[in-house]
């Protein structure tokens, strides 16, 4: 809910709207006057309760009075963060034709907080009929339309409710602390004392500062109330720390039963592991101006804060003041790029050019949304953090774990009582990786291979493969890369990759199988018509791959050798093989390979295949080192002979030179 030292309750006095055309005797009953007095001093929870009782007792025929009571009841429920009751009361005020055009605007804001976006747009448009220049209404319509898109297309942030840190009461305004960000301060209205006085402003106990720490495994322990003097019987919240961790600024609200609640910024120092009793800062000299939500810049030069001092842009604005020792320079409004006719609250200064804050004035999903402001050429660029960081409810008070895109914020989403709770958030890292193995053609790892990767993003990396032949290199999204695998005694192999532009992690797998320089290599899947040198169409893929290999190694010349089985005469087989080898050479020349890099050789049946380790593993009747001569093949079974003859019928290439066009 909106808590006194927290959101709009830094006590921001609500001006009572004058009751028009009502007899004094009709409205100034004791009960009604009690509600009005409670409302005037900011005790919205108690005021709403009294208004509800007075409304129930008021005769329905007294339409003007009922309309007035309904409107004031709605205002108090809005400020006490009871959105459902505020909606109901505003609708009643409309039904009784209460003469205040802001009803439509207020009702639209409340409907938007309930994610009733169509209803919100209807009431925003109704308000614009009488106030066509209202920026708040225009932004409300924009936000209601955008919110529906954002829910359908959420950002990559992962958000989780921190049940271990939350209670049945409210927790809000978390602030990470410590060099390792392993401590978390926050404010809470939880209490172990059942007899604790309930705040007339919020309907809950006053807030105190709590601390929770991580254990050695990084798990958060149970929160503990700070027992130091900084906590009092009154409200404390929104802590912020200097970089050395020894000074804490926070919002403090005392109580005055006779007058309005005014929030102030207090400061406490840490000594002997304890926080001192807070003292009032001197940002302003008077004690009437409401200040709250302090945020110290990381360099300690400025303190940012919130105030509704006269002369702003409407509602609550964010200011800053230079820290000068224990004193402060003049207040400086951050201007209309940050501040709006609505409320800007809970500043968080991440670095010299990045500010986060909560607002209900910029276009948002409803209630308070968290915004990021980036300073660019002396101008602030403001962007909504969108769903799921934001929701239709109040989302505010963000804190980051240093430079990491993770931390905490507070929100009253999905809480029927409107209580705020702590949520964690984290933006998962996008990892784009290419991995695979570099092996020889028999699929055995090449230990001393290297991978060279060149990208249009400027990447130029040479990575060594592991002993098992594997490699892994991180890339970027939406980039063209050219890769080359190489190893001594092997031909190079290239590969081109275009990574996807989507914001998601990807793993690409590319395996390289390198051809040896000093050993003939069988070109698999080259087929000829029966008893012919005509290449069959299914040979195209293997031949095109051979062209790519030659282009990857432009200084290599090769011999294309064709081999037949034992059938037919030696003379016939040699001639057939020569024609087949020439057919392959002709295809390669047609594919752009210079004829000077190619030689055709028909071996016929004169060079039977020697069985290697991979073949021996594939066919159990063969042994590594066996030579498939005619005598060897004839000793096999008919089925085995067919396999052996098929192995002998092959097209191979072998490297002749590696210095073509080098000299």
C-alpha cells in the first residue's frame, strides 16, 4: 500500500474540495466532520472508514450529500491504496452527479490500476471532453494501450516474489548494501506485538527498518528488525547509503495529532556496527516542506529526493541537492523530462548518467511504474521498464546489485489488501555460442587443431581445440561470421554463420572434418551410371563440397583418381576409370576450379583399398590393414565380396602440391 514515508504519504496534504450548495446543517454532522478532520491531517484509512459509515446512514434522497461523501470516501481509499473501494466510491459519486470533473480522471486511474484497460480508456476520454489538454489523461490512454501490448510481449526480465522475506504486512523500498551486495535493507510494517498501534493513515503499524543477510551459500536468511536507535515508534523507510556504507539517509515521519503529517529526510551514521539515532538534514531550513525518498549518488556528490514544494510540475517532483560536507546546496528540480503533472517518487541513482524512479505521470501500466532515465547530451531519455518489472499495480523502489542486471523492487501486485511486498528481478545473460569438434575424416579428434573466427562485429579470435577435439567460442547476436578450422598435415575447412537477431540464448553446433594432406581421401557419394562415366544427379552434393574444399585451400592442386572393382579386364577398367576421373575434373572446372589445379587419373583395379580403422569397425569381417586384392576378395562369402567390391569402387583425391600460385 502507499505508506507514509514511502509513496504518496510523505504526507502530501489533500486539499478538501469545497462542498457546493449544501446546507451547513446537512453536512457538518459530528461524524462527517470527524471524517473531514481525519482526511485533512492525512489519516486516510480512518477517514475512509468513517466516510463509509456516514454514507451508509445517509438517505439516498440526499443526492448532493451522498455524492460528496462518496467522492471524499473514494479519495481517501485511493490515498490509502484500497483501489477496489476507491473504484466503487467514485462510481457512486458519478451516479449522484457530484460536480467535480476530476472524478472521471480519478476513476480512470483506479481502473487502470486494476488492469481494466478498456474501462480506464472510457473514463480518460470522458475526462478529456471537459479537459482536452490534460497530459495525464492522454498519457493514461497511451499507457493503457501500451500495457496490453507489453503483457503480450514481455521483456526478458525474470521476476519472482520473495516469499521468504515477505510477511502478511507490507515490505517496500529495498536497498542492497555491502561491497558484495549480500545485505538488504527494507522498511516493513510487520510487528510481533499484537497490541501495536495501527496507523490511522495506512491501517497498518508504523514502519521500521529491517535487515536481511545472505549466508555463505548466497541464500537469504530471515529478516531481522534493526534494534539500533535509528528505528523509533514512528515511521522510517526508503534507506540510501553512501559508497563507504557509513552514512544512511532515510525518510522519517513523526505524528502530530493536531496537524498534517510532514515527512523529512534524516541521516544516521554507522559506528561500532550500529546505526546512530537519526537527525534531520538541512536540505531545507524549515520543518514544513515535505521531503522524502533520499537517494545518494554513487560518487557522493548529490542527494536526490522527492518533494511537493510549490513551483514544481504538479504532484511530487524529484529534486537533487549537492552535498557539501554536512550541508547541502540549493534544491534543483530535475525538470519536465523527468517530472510530470503526476507523482515521481523513489529515485535510485545507478551511475552519473542513469536514474531509476517510479511515476504515475508518464505513460504506464497503472499505478506507479518503474522508469529508467538515461542522460544523453544534457537531456534525459525516459523509458518504461515494461512488463514483468511493471504491472497494473504499484511498482517502485528498485535497487541493483552493482553493475549486474539483478536486484529487488517492491510491488503490491496480486495483493487484495494493497500491501506492498518484495520482488526479485534478474535479466538472464544472452549467450550465443558456437561449439563442436575438429576431427579427421575417420572422425578421430585432431588435438592440435585451431579455430579462427572473424566477425563483422570486429571479432578476430583464434581458439585452440581441447584434447578431445572440441571447441567453444562465444559470439554475438545478429552478426555474420567466417570460421576456419586448420591443423598441421590437414587441409583447411571454412564455414559461414549468421547468428539470429532475437534476444535469446543460442547454441550453434558445427563439426569440422579435415582432409589429410599426405593420404588419399575417398570422396563419398559420387555415383556413375552403370558401366559408364556419366555422373548421376545424386553426386552433385559431394562434388559441390569438393569445390568448397578447393576454394578453402586455394594453393592446393589435387589428383582425382577413379578406381574400379575386380570385374572386367585391366585394360577396360583402367579406361573406364580414366573417363570417370575426367568427368569429375570437368565438373570441378565447370564449378570454377582452374584446370591447372586438377589432374585426372584412372587406376582401374590396380590399387585395391587398404582397410583402415573406421572400416574395420564398420564391417566386422574386415581387419585394419587388410588389402582388398582379388585373391582376398575371392576368399570371402558372396555377401562379403559384394561389400569388398563396393569399397574398391571409389573416387579419391590426393594432394599433389600446396604452393599453387605462391611463387
